[in-house]
C-alpha cells in the first residue's frame, strides 16, 4: 500500500524512485494507491514496465456504510476495472458534497476491482458486530474480491481483532504495510512535508529530526519474514494472489480525432476543400505570386492532410476560429509553424500568406514523419473564456476538458516552506533566497547552488538548523505542491472522456472538467489537445480596436501596409514600449543599431533576439552596415542566405539549403533540421553522408558539400522558426501601427490592461510625451477602466486604491439618469450602501469632484455632515448642511494624496511648481536632455539604490528621479555622493547637475552635484544675478583662453555665465552654459592667475 507524492503533501515517494528502490529491494510487483486520485498512474506504469516490475494500479478512498466509514484500497483487475476506477475517482473529484463512496457506488462500479478494507483507527474503534454486518453485505457483493488488510504496526490486541473479524466474516487477510517514504531517514522530511500541507510548525526540529520512522519501503524478504514470524503467511500469499488477479494493460495511441459534423453529411475532405477555395477567393494574391501557385500549393497541402488523416482536425480548428471571427474577437496572425500552411491561411486560422513570405508547409506538417499537426490559437486573455464556453457547448460536457498541471516545490519555494515549518522568521529565510537569486532568474537546483556557493555553505556551517533546513529542502525539492489548470490546453475526445482519463472539477466558471493527467499523458492516451492561448497583448489590441471603431467603423487592422513609414519610424527609434515582443531594453538596443527599413528587418530582429541566436547579432549588424563582407558557402545559396547576409537566421533556411544543394525533399530536409537541432549524432551521421552524396550528384565538389554541411550544422541550433517570427512580427507591427496612428486609443487600452504598476507609470509618461492628455478621475466621465473622451484619456475608477467594483458600477449606473451636479447631489443620490466617508474620500482626494463648486478641502470637511443628513434631505431643504468655505489644501498635500490613492501623480507633479525657475537656473526638463551634454535638471527622488564599488568598496548611488515630463536614471559616483548623500531621500526635490550619456539604451545623468531646490531658490533670491567678464588682453589669452574656461568648467560646478571680451577685436562673446563657473574665491584665484588680476571682473547684472 504505497502512497505517492501525488497524494499532495502527504508522501515523499515519486513513482520513478519507488520503482527504482523497489527493484533494488527485491519486489516483483508494486501497487500504488493515492487518496481519491489517479494522478500518478501513467508515470508509475511506464516506470514499472521499463524496470520489469508488475504495476498494480489502485486508489485509496473512504467507504460509507451507513454510520460507519472505512478506508479502502481499490485495485483494477483489468481494463474494465481501470475504467471503473476512473469513474469512482471522477465521482469523488467532481462532487463537492461527496468525500466518500457508498455501497451503491461499489454495486455499480466494482465488478472488476479488488477491494481491501484497511485496519485503521475508524475500523478498530467500531463495534465488531456492526463491522461484521457491513462485511457480510460487502461479501455478498464482492465475494472473493473483498479482503481485510493487516499491518505489523498494529498492537497485538488489534492484530487479533482483525484476524477474528476476517475469520468470522470469512474474508481473506492481506498484508497492507503503510509506505509513505522510501527510507527510514526520510521520516523527518515526510513529517515536514505533511506540516507544509497542514500549515503547522514543528517544535524543536533538530530533536525531532533524529527520529526514525517505520512507514518506509522494507526489503521484500525482510517484510515477508516479519509477517511470517507474526503468523500471517496467508496474508503475504494473498498479496501475490492480488498481483496475479490485477493484469491491467494501459493502451497508448495516436490521438483519435472527433468526427467533424459536416453539413448534410458531406465528405469531410471535400468540405475542407470547399472551405479553402472559398477562403482563398477572399484573399489577395501577394505581389509576384500567381494564382496558379496558390492552387498548386493548396492541392499539395490538402493531399498531405488527407493522406495523414487530419481533415477533421483542420475542420475542428476552422470551426473554433469561425466562431471567434463571428464573435468579433481579435486574433493574432498566427503562432508557430502553422503560419507556413496555406490551408490555415485560406481558412482564416492564420493571417500570414506563406507564399508571400516563403514559408514551408513541411516545417508544420511533415509527410515523412508521423505527427499531429499543432495549431495554437492566440486570443485575448480577457475573452478566452468565451471561446472555452463555445467549445464546451459545441462538443459536449463529457467530451471537453481542461488539462491539469502541477506546481512543484522549486528551490526558493521549498526553502520558504520548510523554514516556516521550522518557525524561522522571514528575514532569515531571505538570506537563503537572496543567494539563490544571485544565480539568476531561472530555476536553480539546490545541489548545484550548494556546490557553487560559498556563502550558502557558510550559512549551513554557522547553524545546525540552517544545515537541516537545506538538507530537508533538498529532499523535498521538485515534489508537487499543488495542482492548477494548464494555461492554454484543452482536450477533445471522440468518445466520452471518462473512457480514457479520470477527471475532476476544474476551476473554470463555465464548469469545464479537468483531466487528472498532464498534457503529455493525455496526448499519449489518444486525446486531441488544442491550445487556446490568452495573450494580454491581444486584449490590448482588441480594446483599442473597439475604441477606434467607435469613430472609424471600417478600419481593418489586417489590411494595413507593413511598410507604413510612421510605424517604421517607431521601430527605428526603438519607441516600442507596449509593443508585443519588442519591449525589452536589449531588443530596443538592437533595433536602434539596425534601424530597420522593412518588415523583413523587423522579422530578422525578432528571430535573432533569442537565447542562442543573439550571438549572431554583432555579425548580422556588421554585414548589414557593410562593415564586414558577406560570406556564403557557395554562390548558389545566394537566394537563400543572401537576405540574411550569409547567416542562418531561420530554421527553414537549413531545409532550403538541403533541398537546393543535396536534392532533399522538404520532408527529408525537415528531418535533417530536427536532427541538427536536437543533436542526434547517429541520425546526423547518416544524413551527412546522404547530403554529401546528393550534393556531389548535383554537381558540387566534395569539399564544398562538406564545407556547407559543417556550416549549416554550426548555425542550425541557432536558427529560429521563420513562420513564428513572421506571424509575431506582424502582430507587433499591427500594435505599433495603432500606437503611431491611434495613440490615444492605444494607450487607453494599454493602461486599462497593464497589470504591472511600475510599467503603468512608464506608460503614463510615454503617453504624455507623445502629446496624449491624461485626465484624473472624474465623477461624471470616468468608467471603471480608462476611457478615451474627446481625444483625452480619462482615468478609470479602478486606478483608485481600495475602490469596490459594486461602488464603481453604482456610480456609473446612477449618473446615467443625470450627471452629478455637486458632492451634495452625489451623496444624496448614491445608494445608502456606499454613503461612507472611507469610500467617498478617495474620490475627493484624487480630484473626481473638482469643478463641481467646492475645493477639495471644503468637500473633505463637509463630507460627514452630508452623509449624516442625506436621509433627511428629501423632506426639507433646510436640513441640507452648508459646506463652509475654506482655503484649498497646498499643492504638495493635494499631490501627495493623489499619489496615496492612485500610486502616481496625474493632475500635476511636485516638480511642476518649479517649472518657471528653469530658465533662471538654466535647468532642463527631463525630456529635453540629449546625450553628451552638461545639464542641470530639477527632479523628485523616486528611488535610491546604494551599492559599494567593486574596486574601492566605496558607496555610490543609483537614483530614479522624475519630473512632470518623465523619469530619468541618475548615477552618483563615490566622490560626488559624499556631498549629495544627505539629500537623497524619497520625494525630495533636488537640482542635479552633471553630464548625460547613453547606457544600455537609456539616457542617464552622471551627477557632479545635487542641491535641494529650497537651497537653490534661497541662493538665487539672496544673491544678485552675476556674470564673469574676462578681458583677453594678450595673444595667449585670445587663442587659448576659451579652452582654459572649458577645462575649468569641467572640473567645477557653477551657474555663473562667462563673457570673454577680446580687446583687439573689440567683441564680447558669451560662452555656452556648459562653461558656467561658480562665484567663489577659488575660481577667482584661478582666473586671475591665468588672465591677470586686472582682466577678471565678477559683474552684477
């Protein structure tokens, strides 16, 4: 009786390790039984078959017999028994009101099951007469399929009771050792795992960890000897009897497609052809492509699809896409290799013409390799539910299900979980987690980190509890922690799903079921898996298009020109924030370096900016800009490799080279591509011989053939799927087109859907910099989400922290009758549920009632009186409280409240109040700065990050500052931080002065000084305006004086302008602001020394 780790958080035993250890310990058959579920079945079955161990497939479940509840093990004797097991598991996992089986369940679904009643505490505490009555009833149903389990952990009296019950009921005993972990030393780790599941702590873990358990996998001979010694040899013999009875063979097969219901019973292949021909009639041929080329390609693809038996598959996908189009749900142009299919294009499954972009059908569906086609559908994530409900309704509840997936105890999670069981505070656990973070964003294996991290080893050596934490975490790492729904996968079945897989209730609002097996397993069992991927970017496009269609109903995003100059300019400028696939700093840097001039350039960047392929970016750029010669293995490959400057950017190029040079069919070429990408050495060796032989046969020399094969072998692993790159680049271009031509609609949708608050703030700044006006929440204009009204974006109520959805809906619904006239009018009319100061005050503070007769201070002061009197106001106007006049809150307070409730400033910015000082201070706004200039800028400090330099270990700082125009990254090196550090407080407003430069594609200010704005104002108020006037009295001063001033200004920081008067030319020239100097004694001494005491004057203005 083995419980696996798929009885979540109750066992440390994985199916693979169970089989491995079981074989080592002499077992010829092993049975598993998890509580109510069959999650582990297929993994265990495969592992056992591979190891030559006979697998027994079972399940643990409660059985209610009136008032008595027993724990049972149910084992499948055959395929029919396995189907019964699946139905029983499904019943338990789809009915929230049922946590146990009853007699009627067994009567219907136990004819091919062996049933074992376990001797647990519930049985042992039940009146023996009642037990015998229940056993008699079960025996009449199950006969010799019923057993009574017995374990050696029972006390002598308990063992005797079980033996007496078996004898009196004439039921066979069977050995049922309870196995929850593999080795004695795993006892403590298993206790920790169960404590994680229960949310409990273990007191004194160092002491408890010394304990050894008995519920481990004993060697088979030792276990048998102990049962025999206890006089239970018959119980041991019956384990073999059950093993002999349970002869289940699981069946794996290629997916069996549901038959698509064609109109009037039409032949499905013919119906598919008709749909394709009709679809092509609505498609415009690409420039330079003949209609006959489309017809020839269509005939070829349809013949392959029919030959491979996939007519139904394409009809099913078409049917879903047809619904999506009819429901006016925005879809992507395609995903993956499916964009290489003309059939998919004709059926409007994709929106990429494979002939126009030279995409290969065989990359998608290879007639020389048995495979299911894989068409993933991209849909807006906020409308995915509609599609699931359609599929559910179309194919039936019993034939459609979502797919389970398991979240595991990854390294960081398991450390936190084990640490909480140990009662360790979060700050101690973060020490471990920080070390893991230092290894990068991917998943880390604890064993690797221990080996490579001295700081982690130091922590373990410092405290035995730390060492125990890591030891236990290593044992639990990778075990399943919880289940969830696969983000995209849905399975369809020709016959009821319950004939193939066990099911459970999913998390879907429409009530879709969920498989108990993961995606690879459901496909192996013959189910059709389809992926409906919810993309946030498509939700943005979908919402933006709805806004656009209000004023431009005929606009069709799929018809835009993919060489639109305004859109191309965004890519050239790398202004691609908010654009699918092109948002990261790295890809934007590549865009700037490349400066794309065509859609093909954008596709190439999309393909190259991936792990692996990006190693080719420097070479690609150098060749593109003529800085490096393009090299080809052979001139005959110019048409294939020329467009990418001799670099294999796309996987399809490997196939084309093999076809042109070696005469491979495209199917054979695809097999070569796969072998190269997966580094299948044996396959590659035979294909290399075939490639060289074919190339020589086609007139190439042996040397050229070998050189070319080596060339494509070197680059093949870096090639990217061109079909996918074209499709996703088209989606990116479409989004960029909306940003370029419908900026307000684009940002309205983007702000409404963006889940990341920091990015939302960036989008606010970007939208404003593009001239889009963003208005604060308005009680008479705001919707729940952001909205576009009269060309301006109105902030939605959802932006206000703590705003209840039902309150938002009530505001909009009530004002539909008539706009709110004032705060008193609002309080009077809104539903009494919402007449609470804590709900209404945030609306006042963010400015939602501005312009309705009162300032914010007056409304806050008068709000409580309005609420208290609102229920009486209908009866007498005299009862309406008077809102007393008072001064408005200071700007800084109003903005602080906006930030408190909105997270950012909308109606203004704290720096705005100093904008008029910029000319006087010779300061720039953040959006006016350019690289390689000396500048001053007034910024509010948002964030400060201090680090120590690697060389001197001195502190330096990275500051993120902002003004009303945007944000700016500021770097302060140690020698300047000493003078600035005291001022660097969040929300402090400082004047930063320094030099600008580009770093990692972003403009930064390298600061030489920073001064609080108040101090600067005080200095400029108390001191008269001045300027340095310097006479250039001799030849040296006239020829070198200007350079001396420039050098001096680079060593000092000041705001006093310099005027040079040439006495010979009688001309006065004011030097650039970058040459401004301070008005201090040290500067006067330096100037006097160089130009002469009588030639330097600090002149008041």
